[in-house]
C-alpha cells in the first residue's frame, strides 16, 4: 500500500471541500472495494476521505410514500430496520443477502451503488423500484444513475447522501448466489407500483444492471409468473466466465424473474 493522507470530516461540506482540494482523493465508506485494491497497489489515491463520522448520513426513515436510507447505513442495519421491514420487506431482503456477516456489518448502501459492481445486489433494487439517488448537489433517477460496469453518473466532488425508494406493495428480489462470495451470478428485482412494472437484473449483464422491458410488458397484462412462461432474453451482452456461461445466465434471468414474481404475489 502506498502512502496517503487520511481525513475524517464531520460534515458533507467538509468532505466535499477536501475532495475539491485533492483531485486524486477517494471517499471511504465501508472500504470493501477500495482497500483491497490499495493493498495490492492497484490504486494510489493521494488521500482518503473517511465518511464514517459525517453527521446525518445514516438511518432509515419513512417519508410520505417513500423510504429514505442514508448513504452510510450499513447493510446489516438496513436489513434489520423495523421501519423498512414493515413498509417494504422486499427491499429489506436485499442487504440481508449481501456477502457474509463481516461484509454486511461494514459495507454501506452508498459505497455499493457508487462502486456499481456488476454483481452487486443494491443496483437491482434501485433500478427495480425506480429509486432516486440524492447527492450533495442534485437528485439522480436510478434509470440515469447507472451508466455501465463500475460506472455511474456521479461527477467529481459529488457525494451520495441518501437514497429514496418509492414504496411498492408488490415487490421481491431473487438471486442465484455465487457459493463463495455471495455475489449474484444473477439477481432479479421485480416491483408493481400502480400501473408501473419494473424488472431489473444484476449479475448477468456485461455492462452491469439493466431492465428487461419485454418481461415488464408481459407483466403489465397480468402480474403473475405464468405471464413470463416461455419468455427468454438473448445471451448476447451477458457475462460469461468460469462461474456461468452467457447462455446459462440468460436462462437464469427468466427463472429468477418468475420466482421473484411468485414471491411478490404470495
């Protein structure tokens, strides 16, 4: 690991100021993605800006017809939130399935979506519910936030402060786990909120999380697993590696989608 300067601000404004004065600085949330690559000397930030002491970045609260989660809320705390379990248990199940206890007790929602790992769980929940990412500068719709593998719409000096999820009465998340890491080889989040149907897939696409519009159109006619029977997506554009071929991942998208709809309507 190379030398760096460590900062621990107590306000978002201080954190943003440190970023503006240190163009090569990186934000530190849970650290599960950043610290390993620093240890391997694959990343060399001049400074780390630790967000753990910044006030107002943690917690889960109900605001009108939305659930708002602070960016530094740890996976384990979100999964155990009574507010979230009552308002939208489908969303509470997402952080509860992340990695292992060590990861769930250190990793944060803000760090997860800012990193936008193609196998991460939270991006499917954001896209599958039509969430809004709130930063120190603006509000970004989930449809515009994820721009590609490990890529987002965040600009230099922009800090995620919270995420607002509209409450969907029918929603569920199903994933096919990697047995060692717990990452999603394929994960599908489905939701029905009024007439809006969303089906978001993580782990499968070579460009990261994406929506399946053909599944959404079929479910608009009838929100039932039977509406998806016989529907498939092409293997082109799917990830292919030692864990699963592109064809297998494409097949799993249909399987996980039907299971998710079945769970949402149970």
